[in-house]
C-alpha cells in the first residue's frame, strides 16, 4: 500500500471520517439489524457536525482521546479510529473503520496500534470494545488482535447484553 501516516484528525476531515464511519456501519449492520435501525445509528453517530465537534475536542478529559486518521502518502484519508479512557486502567475502542478499497492492508491494525499507544500513555492495562453480536463482521479483526468476550456470567463479564457483546484484551 505504500507509506501511511497515522495522526490526529483535523476539522477539514470531518466529512471523510463521517463517510467512512457511515459506510462501515451500513456494511456491518444492515444484514444484522436491518436498514431502519442501521440508518438510525448512522444518523446518531455519523453527522458531520458531530464528527467535527469530536475532532475539535483534543485535550483535557481522557474519556475522549479524539479521532485518529490513516492517510496515504498522497494525503488521502483511508481509515479512522476513536477511543478514550472509560475508567482507571481501562481504555475503550469506540470505533475503527477503513475505506473498502483499503481493507485487509493493515490500516485498521495500524490505527488500533496507535490508539493502544494512547491508552497505554494514560495507564490503561486493558482495552474494551462493544460489538452488536457474535456475528458482527468486526469480530474476526478484533479476535486476531487478542480481544475476547468474557465467559458468560463471569464476574466482570463486561456487562454483556442481548444487544451488545463486550470484548476485552490486556495491553
């Protein structure tokens, strides 16, 4: 794929991040949740104004560590990820998405690695992520990177519900 830069997003990239996130949600969740529920999620999480505001929040509370983007050597944004510190010692992966033409080329892995570095810088020892179900298309990627769902009913099972599956890994 050539050189790739992982860096904080800038406000001018809000529409690209919004589009990447909406594409990922649409591809992942229409088969699982249906078009109506997926469109509701896209409306809630992918508005350009929301992404622009989130990009603008870059310092302060580690609960939100901001958006990262993966850009090619030509400056084309081909992936994005966001995360934060949800409680002491625990980082959360809120989102990771890659442009369809750039999947399976290390973009998501590079974004996850940089986000993990940010989590470690804030003393996180583990990372958590939510997926919609055991059939979530992101699950193979997450499993490859060491994320595992806790045993059902185990103490600290991550709050798994029928609507989401919480997965974690030590970092």
